[in-house]
């Protein structure tokens, strides 16, 4: 994960005519009009040192979700600062994947088909 990656951790939902989620902004600020292209959750660890320091995405779904309204501190905002909690009203494709504990973010960078790692052959005895 890179520094200042656009993320929003979903903690709940608001009933109403618009699709609105409650949660926490990651380190990078979120602005009205920002777009998320993935919805994902991280793999849970059984033991603190099981996977090392970097989180591993267990599931990632494609999305095209745009922020249409930000609400925090009982008012509408143009920007939600890093670490703030509040709500985002969203529109677009992929909203059906959102659930409590999932994250709105960007697609993970994985090697393309032509860039797969080549592993050395192991001689059998």
C-alpha cells in the first residue's frame, strides 16, 4: 500500500433515498467528485505475525463509484480530511459489493499476464 492512498472504510449505512455510507477516511483526503475503482476487504490474520507488515487483500471487486456528497460534523463539506469520520453519498457501479468492514479504494497493482514471475525449476531426486 502506498502513502496517501485514497480509501474509505465502511462502518455502516444510512437509510434514505440516496446510497450513503458512514465510516472513516484513510490518510488521503476525499473530495466531492473523487472516484473509487475498487471495493475490497483485507484478509484477517489469525496471529499478529502471520502475514508480515503489509495487509493482504482477500477479496477485491471492480467498481466505478463517485462521491456526490460529504457530510461530517452536522454539515456538508467539499473535502473530508484524512482520518475524519463522516458519511459519503455515492453513485455508480459496484455499490452492491459494499458491506460493513469493506473499503472503498483503488485497484491493487498486480503484474499483467506478460509480467508473471518466473520460478526456477526444482530438480526431483
